[in-house]
């Protein structure tokens, strides 16, 4: 890999990884805010409204930083990946424009109403604003995922005379099977982040002895959502996404699982081991016999192709990193499911709110979904390599060839410095929101 290509890839990887720290929280908090509003109406308990109000403030801070870091990321399609933009702009421009024009404006407009209009809106109108924020954030996520899914599994396009592609079937792009499974898996991961952030916030208040009523709501809602979302990640969303990889990108599946050689029948699932790429084997392997065949094709004796069944030119270009990122995602997902499950059992037994060890576990688990989601996106993007658009355009063909490695590195260092400052500001603002707590309930129209 030449130095300019490596820097361009590192630059975009840093920008998109940093950016996604914020949308995964907002998309994860949005359904929990709606849930709290619904429970407030169903139980006629203002404490749930206070919890929704607090989560809305955390949502707003994260939303602002998501916007600030998302705009430069899209500009990089032109500055660092100009040849890719010329090649695929006629397709991906559709979904990126729809994300900005429809989903983002819907989310931002109603977020303002939710945050600042509660004193002037009726309870039903404020509830509608919360739902609109939820729909806008998740619709925004779908358009972005559909863009990436087209790069993973290109459909609905036609070749132009100059070699570029144009959109030939709009509905094929939006209803791409890869996009549907990737979307439900991505939203599940975001909900895991939002759920554990909510439970951790409630646990923090409980351990500090503050805002007891709101803390109880946050812990309960967060734990229930965490169990449901973590289970959803395992099945059906994780299983469905795995099926797509197995059928559309079999070399990627082999590299993810460390399957260097094709077994005669019944491929094992690797639990522990270190990939030895130079010698084409897994060191210190601990396996479950035939389990990979069953999980992939629902039969114990099906042959799963290893990397030796494909030309080396189509292998993922960083097998070790792909292998580790995939197993970090799965390992952390399993740990989060276990923590959520234990907390849920304590909740059923009415011991959760008084169990300091479990509350500490929920608090300390808050960073794990961020790591798991980052590892998951690394798995998806590294697994697609060496293709920028799978089967159509290689990554080496998509860069801005007039932007040198030195220029890109200078820009990357500038981004790193600026984003470090932004992260400090984000942490300080979020800490301020948490320190202030839910705040007083605003008076509604017609009230005292």
C-alpha cells in the first residue's frame, strides 16, 4: 500500500470513528426518551417526564457534536476520495442528500420543540415532538446505512460510458437486503449504547444518593432496554447480518473466523486463538466443532470455504485486524448481554436498586458499547477491503491522486488536534448536564 493511500484511509477512519461516538448515543437515547414519555402518560407519574427531560439534554449535547463532526466527514468524499466520488456520486449522492434534506431537518426541528417548547406545548404535542425526534434520528441512520450497504453489496446501478455508475433503480438502492440487515444491526448497537448510558447515569445517581426518583426510572428503563437490545444483536440481527456476509462476501467470513483452510465438512467456530497469517493457521486455538457451519447455514455438516478457496487478490488486506475487531465486538457483546441479564434478574427480584455491586457494574459498563460498536464498524469496513465498492472499484482506485501523503497527513494532524479539543468540551458539557440533574418541571399551558 502506498503512503498516500494509507494516510487517506487513516484520515477517513479517524474522522468517521470519532464522529460515530455521537450519533450512536443520540440514536440510542431517542427510543428511550419516547419510552419514558409513554410511561409518564400511562402511569401518570411526572418522574418519567423528568427522566425524559434529562435524557433529552444529554441527547442535545451529543447531537450538536455529531453535526459538527459529521459535516467534515462528508466533505472528505471530495477532498480525499475524489475519484470515488466521480465514480459513485450518481448513486450514493441520492441517499446522502435525503439524509440531510429529510431526516436531519426533521430531527433538528423537533428537537428544538422538545427541548424549548414544553412550557408552550400540550402534553400530546410534546409527546409528538419526542416521537418526531426519534423518527428523524432513525431515518437519518437508515439513509447513511443504505449508502454504506451499497458499497458492500452494490445493486440498482447502471454503467456509464465514462466508467462511472448511475442510479438505475431507486427502490433497489433503498431496499437493498444488505441495507435492511445492516440497519437493524446498527440500530440495535446504538440502542445498546443508549440503554447502558441511561442505566449508568441512573446507577451514578443511586450510588451518589441523588435524584432518587429519576435514578430509579433511568436504571429500570436502561436495564430493560439493554437486555432487549443486546439480545436483538445476537439474534436475529447479528444472525441476519452474518448470513449476508456468508453469501455475498465469503472471503470476508473466512477471514473474520480465522478459517485459513477449507475443512472437509462441518467448520468449527473459533473461541480463542491468534491468527498466524504468514503460516496460514490459528495459534493456541480453542474451537467448538461444526458450530460455524450450523450458525452460518443451519446445518452441522455444511462445508464453509476457507481463504484457500479464493484468490489472494480478493482476501481482506488486513486479516489480523479484521479477526481481532470481529472477536472484540462479539466478546464485548456477550459481556454486555451478561451484565444486562444479571441486572434484569435483580430487577425482577426487586433487589437491583439496592445492590451496589450491580449498580457499579452498570456504571463501569458504559464505555463498552462504544468499543463494541467501533469494533463492529471496523469489521464491516476492513472486511470489505480491498474493495471500496465491492467487486466494482478497488480502494486504491478511489483516492484523490493529486493530494499527496504529506498534505493528507498535515490535515489529519490538524483534525486530531481540533477533535481532541472538541472531545474535552463535550465531556465538560455532558458532565455539567449530569451534575445539574433533571431540573424542575416546567408549567404547562393552562396550568397554575
